[in-house]
C-alpha cells in the first residue's frame, strides 16, 4: 500500500508537469501571434511531441496502477479522473500547436486591425487552465466551479470575434486569408476553454463524487449538482 501511495504521488506530479507544459505552449503560441514572433511559434511546434510522450507515460502509469492495485473509492476516482485530465491536457497541447501554425501563416499577411478580442480570450482560457490545475492540486471545488462559470464568457468572446472578423472581411475582401486564420485561432482558444472546463468537472467529481457535466443544459444551480448515476 505504501508503494501504491508513492506511485499515486508520482502520477500527481506528472499531471502537474504536463499541465505546466501545455500552459507554456498556450502562452507562447499567443505571444507568437500578437508579437509576430516566429521563434516562439516554432518552439511550440517543436515541444508538442514531448507533450505526447508525457501523455503516453501517464496513460501507462494509470493503467498499471488500475490493473495491479484494484483501487476503490477516492483512489479509483483519482485514477479515472487522471485518465480524462491527461487526454484533455494533450488536446490542449494540440490546439496550442494549431495556434502556433496559424501564427506562422499570419506572418505572411498584413495584420487585420487590432486582433479584436483574441488576446482577451487567450488570457481568459489561460486563467481557466491555471485555476483548474490549482483546483486539482488543492481539491478546491469552488475554484473548479469558477472555471465552469467562465465557459460562457469564452463563448461570448468567440462570437464577438467571429462577428467582427466577418464584418471586416465584407468591408475589405483583401484581408480574407488573414481573417480566416484568426477565426480558426478563436475557435482553438474556445476549444481550450472547453477542455479546461472538462478538467474542472473532473476535479468536482474527484473531490465530491458528483457529476456536473452538461450543467449549462441540466443545472440551474451549480451549487446543487446532480449525483452521478
């Protein structure tokens, strides 16, 4: 049992390490976009395979712990949550890479006015990711719930970016290629927010053993979630 506890702690550290890697990837990809910094974009693309390797290590560790220890109660919730969090983090890494690739593409086009609300979106989704990781470390369900509440704000910013860029393209067809790249950047940022929301939901399940997925459709009060069936 002592050995199992040590390996759970190792898993915890690996998840946090991966979280730090993907947070850095988001930060660099958006900086590369705003500053037109080719080196930062290329670093994000170079670092993405390391995130994939970490995902595979975590998957292997969780699978082995499940097979050899037959955990129950909170330990079982931790391991199943770790698998889902691991997948969400890897996908966030992919999305950061996609933003870096769009950033490189945009360096061949004139800037489309100020980048509307994209930097604000980026700041918000980075904050969501940091909060859900802090909530995971500290078992803080209130912080996790705050992440859930931020998801609608991300969606609203995405809609504002889309509307602004579509109007810009109608006024000036010459900016269409760059504007389309920015639309995809906004979409990737919105998806990062979705994955951060998934992680926050997993934290609530880990700590409380309750399922708050689809709260926007099914819950009118996040303080009284529906028990997992």
